[in-house]
C-alpha cells in the first residue's frame, strides 16, 4: 500500500501565504504525476496543480501566478507554496500521487490520496 501524509494547512489572513507538504511512503516502485486538489464546502473536488517527475507543471487558472508546486523525487515528496491567498481559496486540500507499487513483488498501479488538510483564509 501507499500512504500520503499532508501537513501545513491552517488559518491565514487574505493576502498571506501557506506552504503545504505531502510525503508518500510504502511499497513504491515509482511515482508518476503528483498533485494537489481541493474541495470547498458543498463543491466538488477540483484540480489545483500537478507535476510530473521531470518537473512539468500544470495549474488551475484560478491559482496561476500565486501557487507553485514542487517535488523532490528522491524523497517522494510534493509541496504547494500558496501566496496571495484569498477567501476563495478556503478548502480542504488533498495530495495525490499516481504510480507503481510492489505488493509481494508483483507490480501494481496505484492512485493514492492523502487525508486532506484544511486551509482557511479570512477576509
């Protein structure tokens, strides 16, 4: 199995910054795309940003220029630097990783999610 553990959420005022981190562990053979998604109350879970192993990034239009995703392939970690936060960014943020794991030496594709971390931006 693969586990993702997030950290870094909290309460911040509008215009402030937060940094989210996520570490993957378990029987990982390789991790392909890693990313962050968010879900505001009463809404669906939406993509925030993704990053490939080579560092190619993709962002939702609403966060371009404010958020930066990065990863450390050697540590199986991904981070999200969030600047100039607004109340519209308030949501539970989820880390996601896709790749291949080894269970009893048999390779298996995985699509894992973290437990979520709450980000609250006050006006």
